[in-house]
């Protein structure tokens, strides 16, 4: 299954940066207030307690607190655990040694698609949102595209730091930090690395006080050890996975090499299982235009996936409040239609619904359509369409039948 959010949690991000040669603070991961209190004692008596969630804006959500005593650590940990940050419940904390920061620097590396190369963003003024910095002080945010064939040279990183206004040993340490970040970026197929702040401490050391690593989901097969760290905490990028989405992940794992499933649960009441990128999006728009409220989105890559289709349809039909089901796809080229339909038919028969009252509309075309037609005939009440049915026709029909306005 496609991992929609491939952002490592902060502890894993910092560990990866540390392995790449970038100094990071000492920290511990805790799951309750007593663990946080003990961590404070081990980390020197002054700590920062932060929600360990796969999204930013934690400070604005009130889930970043300083503690200088065991009682403070317990109180802050108790308060933060159970809160939500942008829909993500806080179940873990990262307790980090408090740093005596003299200066904050910003640095990020991402892949710039238009330029087809990694792009470094660097500013001598860190500790704020890069969006705010770019909006109000764009001259203070420097861009440095990297020739991917040559890589990042040490002298280039030093020149970048100096252009930003750093000098002496600070510029040299910052340059080494940027080079370390670039090494991690390339070695682990990252989409983005951000260190904010890259902190100069009172004793002159430069440390990554906070870090974010976003991996390239399409390259995770090369990094199974990192994929294992992602787990499911990241959800779909804007909220945790629902029970139905978790079930669909289990279905997809039946055979990860056949028919990769992409699925999201929505708040509507019409099961929407229309495959194909452009065809699916156009069909979704048509459904919305007709007043339909999709309960799901679903796509599956080519393959012999009869069993996956059976279980996927079964899962969608289990969603409470669903009023109808639309399954469709453009003209099939790589998967026989009868293979798709065989799994669908098995699920529909097992559901044992009255399809005169619960509308199911299926539209497929391509090789194997004759056998698919025969299979569908074995499920009374299910409507079968082929390539003569337009996207708009399907949307109108499923909305009319699902919401009781069918006049035919």
C-alpha cells in the first residue's frame, strides 16, 4: 500500500541525523508522566517535553513545555498526553535535554522538481516558520540548488553559510551540518530534511535542536529498516487512519506484490470504488456535481487480485450508513475484467443484500468482459454497464438510486 505520510517521528529523525554525523541533543521517548520525570533526572534536570506526533505546529498547540523539576515534568507530561495536535492524539512524548541556545539557524533540503535537483534553503535567522520568513523577510532565506551529479562540496556549504551572514567557526560548523544533512538526504532517499533550529549553543557548539525527515514513499523498498519505523502513526497525512482504512491496509498486505490498494474513508454515504487516476478523479467530480456524498475513495494497480477485490468490497459494504455502491474503471488493458468482477461478485453474494433496494452499479470494459457479464448476471438487481456508459451517466444513476429519486 502507498504510505501517504512518510514523515519520521522526531526521535527517529534525530537518530538518523546523528548517524549521519550531525550533533543532536540527548533525549528519551516516554509514554507516561513517571517516565518523563525519570527522564528529566537522567538528562540533567532541565528538559523540553514535546508531543511525539507526525505533524508540526506543536508549540502553537500547547504541546511543547519546559520543565526544571520532577513535579513540572510530571505535570506537563500529564497535560500533553491525551491532547490532540492537528487531529493526531498524543500517545508518546519526546523528553529532550534543554539547550542553552545563543543563536538559531534554519536549514532544509528538499527535491525541487522544476529544477530537477536538491534545493537547500538556509537562513541565519531560524526558530520561526519558514513560511513566515519567506513572506516577511525573503532576502534572509537563501536558496542553493545542488548539482546532483557533483553533490554538495564543503566549500559550497561554507560559501552558503557566509552569504547568510555567518562567520568564523560558526560558519564552518554550520557548513559541516549542512553537508551532514545532505549526506543523510541522499543516502536515505529523503524528500525533505529540515533542521529548525540548527542551534549555536552558549559554549560554541552547533546542534540540531529539532529535526524533521520526510522519506520518499516510492523508495522505501530500498530502506526496509526505515519503513518499519513509519508504522501507522502518520495516518493519511492529515489525520490518523480510521478502522476501515486499517482494515484495507490489512487486505492490501495479503499480497503486497499484486494490486497495490490506495484507499481513504470519507464522511459520505455512497461507496465509491472507481479506479484509475484521471478516470477516478473525473468520476468523483461528477458524483459531487450530482449531489452525491462519497463514503470512500479506492484505487488498485493492475494484477490478478480477485481475493483483494472480494475483501475490499466486503469492507466497504460494512461501513455504517452506506446507501449505495459504485464500482467502475476505464477500459482495462492490464487486468482482465472478469478477474475484477469475480471478486466483486463473491463479495456481493456473501453480503446477501437486496440489490433492488441497495443499489450497486458496476461499469467495466476490456478483455474478459463477456465472462464478467455472465458473472454479474448471477447477482440479481446489480446494474451492469460497459463502455457505452459515461462518467456523468454513472454519477446520475447512483445518486438517483441511493437517495430515492430514481424515476425509472
